[in-house]
C-alpha cells in the first residue's frame, strides 16, 4: 500500500493504545506494509510531542512483539505528534493540516476511536468540526450500542457525519490469523465443504473462557456484562464465519452479505436456553454494587433457521475467572447410525469426532477420530491430527489482530468488520434475553461456570476442558 495516511488516534494514552495500537502502528510503518504516515495522538494527558514520543517508546518496548532498534525508532518518532483533547477541534485541525502538508497530495485519513462508548459521539463531532471527515475512514471499538434502540440511534447519529462505507466497527477476534483460516479451511478444500451442514454436523461449540477478573474495569462492566461485552461483539461474529454460505467472491462486500444472511436467519434467543452466572467475590470488587445482578458468565444455545443449519444447535460460552483461558471453536460430527464394533471396543467412549479451531495466538487446528489400538483384538482409541502455525516456518509473518485490522481499514477492506445492518440484527435477536434475563447463578472462581451449563447442553457435553492436550511445539534440540 503506497498511499500516505494521516492517522488520528483518540485515547492515545489509554491501556489499549499502550498495549496494542501504538506497538502495532510502529510495526506497520517500519515493515512498510503501509505507505508514509503521520500519527496524531489525542487524549486528556497534558503531554507535548516529546512526552508523547517517550510514552510511545516505552509502550513499544514493554508490549511490542519485536525489538525496538534505535534507528527505526528515530524514524518512527519523527512521525508522531500530540494534541490534548481540551485544546479543541481547531488545534487538531491545524496540526492535521501541517502533517498532511508533509505527506503531499492524496493522503487519506484514518481515525481510531479507542475511547469509551459514551465518548464516541463527542469524538465524531470533534472530527466534523475539525473538517477531517473527507477522505477519511473511522474505526470504532465495541460495544456498539447496548440494545437495538441504542444501536439504531448511534448508527443514525454517526451517519450524519460519516457514510456507512467509511465506518469500520472493529472486532479483534476476527483479526486473528486463525479466524481467516476458517474461510480457507472451508472453501479451499473439497474434503470439508460437502460435509459442512446439518446432515453431517451434530452441533457447534464456541467457547471463550477467561481467567481474568473485572478488576479495574468494574465501572464499564457493571453496565455491560458478559453478554453485551463478549457474545454480541465477538462470539456471534465468529459464528457467522462458521455458518456463512460460500460468498460469490473473496471480497469484503460479498463476505459481509453472507455474514448478514446468517444474522437474518438467526432465531431470537430464548431466555430458557441461556445460563447467566456471576463468580463468587464479584460483588466485592471495587465499583461493583453489593446487590449486583450483572453476569460475568453466560452460556447459551443459538439456532440458525436456514437450509444448511436447521436443527443444529450452536452453543456459546464465555466468562471471567474461569478454570483456564481459551478461544475454541469445536465442530462435533454426527456419529455413524449403526456400529459393527463389539461392546467394550471403545467406540463412542470419547464422544463424537471433532474438528477444533484454536483462535488463540498459537493458531492451531485439530481433527479427532477413532482408530485401532495396536495389538490383538479390536480396541479403539481416540486419535488426532494437529496443525500449528509454528510448524509452517511462517510464524514470523503473522500480524497481530489489531495490526491486521488497522491495515485492512487503511485499504478499505471490510471483510473483518461489522456492518450497521449486522449489528442491529444481532441486537434484535438478543432483545428477548435483554427483556427477560434468567437469574444470575453463582460459580466458584477457577471453575467452568454454574452447574446449569451441563443441563443446557445435555445429552451432549462441553468440549472444554480437553482430555487430551495440544501437542507442544517441537524444540530445536
């Protein structure tokens, strides 16, 4: 990409910017994956340009995945500037004009809103007042609304300033290498696409447990909860990649349309098919109400009412302070209708065959199946074939999720972003749950959630925790 860009990063001294965005921008610029760029950090801290550069240097050293060389840093530092948000739109406009002059004609603008949702519209108005809307694209962080009415109102307000094709609603889950591998796996292989339907798949699990608490985020989390924070913005987006029909072309418009078709086909969520939980001790967290009914855990059954997926349940689960952290998609295949193997052979003992995607940074896949145990007789064991990104020798080519998404937004590539129609439809199918949420059930920290999750999925069982572990990466020894 040769086109130069002015990048305006709102919330430039926040935690996300420090951990992901600033190191990611440095890598994109230094690797020449993007053209010439100038970056304005905008935040509430009383910094000047040099203090912001020092802040960015520390962030890149502490959180960057690559070493910071002095010569590369000096070049990147020259591209950084800072504006205190209190200085107003006119100061921002003046700094932007100066930096764009150094980029030459034809420079595009990318605005990244790493700000709380309640501040997003103020930032949009600031950009309009600074006349930075033309030639611009804008990246917005989740959550995008809290229900159907608020999402529609937010979309309408933003559309007063930015056209829909300028808006990129970000979901960092979809920026991971493994998420795109789902598309490659499904549509590039004749072995799997013919069996990717209700005739061969029994159910699908999307499981994203976290070991983290809400410590330090209680103010945000109390008004949000696990469902709004994770399910609408992350897990249902992953579900669309799993369930979509083959797009007519490998471009963002065609893929977005197929994702939206999945959302249109989703049945409204049934509160009886949802389990809400809260980890013991949550109400003692600073900023949490003593009688809080906010869920820190949610598990649910989703259904897609179309030809491909009719009758196939999709089970989603996520929560805080759980037994381990993971990001797993697991597809369970139907078992053979009749077994010729004798009793005691082991067939079916370990459940159905599974295809598993690990969406964590390791980017792994596994296909489990039954095979004969060596020796006399017919004893069966569960075996697996596994693939990991590090086995390809291309691990160093992997972009961090935010790096990929920023890069795609600069290109105008919308495949991994959510449309206004899509997000509004997800809030629409969620409305029955928001109107009548089931009671919150306590669960102990370090577990897999309330016991009711087992009744939700019965007679099936949850794929996590695994009985067999992922194989470790080979060593150089």
